[in-house]
C-alpha cells in the first residue's frame, strides 16, 4: 500500500493575501499525518484555534508529491538528490 504523508504547519503571515511568513523561526509544525483525512482534521483544529488572528494561516503539504520514486520528474530528483 502506498503511503501518502502530509505535513500540517502554520504561522503568522506578513500579509494575509500572501504566503510569506513573518518569522520563519516561529512556524508551528503541527505534525506529520499518514492520510489527508487526519491532516485535514489537524489543520481544521488549528485554523479554528487561531481564527481571531487574520494573519495566522495553517497549511497542508502533500509530502508524498515531493518525492515519488517512480516519477522521473519529481522535484527532488530535479535538484540532484
């Protein structure tokens, strides 16, 4: 079975209309999840906890898309790794 890892993280943005973090060192890593459903639940929980701060955003990253060993055009392979 293929494992599809997802990373949930967030932080305060410089401008809510962009994805530039105010302080990269203060990014909150919520965790790594084995499927989208559990990642979405964690994302929703933290997004709701910080709803009063318009500059705070949480994201779900599909880590399994970054490196697919069966795909010759994966982003990691292009970097020479």
